[in-house]
C-alpha cells in the first residue's frame, strides 16, 4: 500500500470519529459536562421535545441504524488495517463504504436540524446552529494534521503536530 493511500485511509478514519462525535451531540447523546445533552442545553420544554419528535418521528431509529452499520464497518476496517495481508482494494472498498454511511448520517442529521428549527425559539435556533457550525469547524481542524503525523512516520516534532490542530490554526 502506498503512502498516499495510507494517508487517505487514516484521514477518513479521523474524520469519521469527529463526525460521529458531532452526530452524538446532535442526536441527544451525552455531551461534555458544560453542555449536557442538546435538549437540556437548549432548555427545550416538554412541548418542544414532543413537537420535534412529531416533526421528525423516525430520526432516532434512523440514526441508531446508521450508527450500528457504521460501527460494523469501522470494526471491519480496523481488522483490515491490522492485517498485513489485507489488499489495498479491500481497504479502499471498506473506506468507501464508511464514507457512504457517514454521508448518509450527515444528511440525516442536517435534515433533523432543519426540522427542529420550526419548533424552537429564535435564540434556541441561533444556539443550535452555532453548535452545529462549531462541530463542522472541528472536522476542518483535523484536516490540518501534517501528512507525516497521519501516517505514523512523523518527521516533525510533537509540538508541530499539536500546533497543527490547535484552535485558530485552520
């Protein structure tokens, strides 16, 4: 497997992790202590929560199914990456499947966000969209990792790698 393909595969895996974190936050999974889950963080009333469920009744099931599929594919990718006999085509194919599922998740979360807007106050919409924008920008920070750091053959210092992903270095 050549260096460029390794970099692409590792990049897909890193971005997958970041996007899963964003999906977890937006799907109501526990978030960092300072925000709690999104419903609490937005101070949604019981009526608003019910309105959101009615506006998008299949969201939780859809996301759960996509997360399950993604978990299976990631496990299979991890197994391939650990297998020195794995063919490049197998790894690329698995990476493509992961990317398709992640894209489906991204679209599903975005559709849910748009459905939620009609159930929220203007301030809640602003805060929710700010959270979503922050998560999108977090994924962009990972793309700044130097290629040598992404491949495990880093020729730069750890400080350089840390600076590459530090806030404000986009």
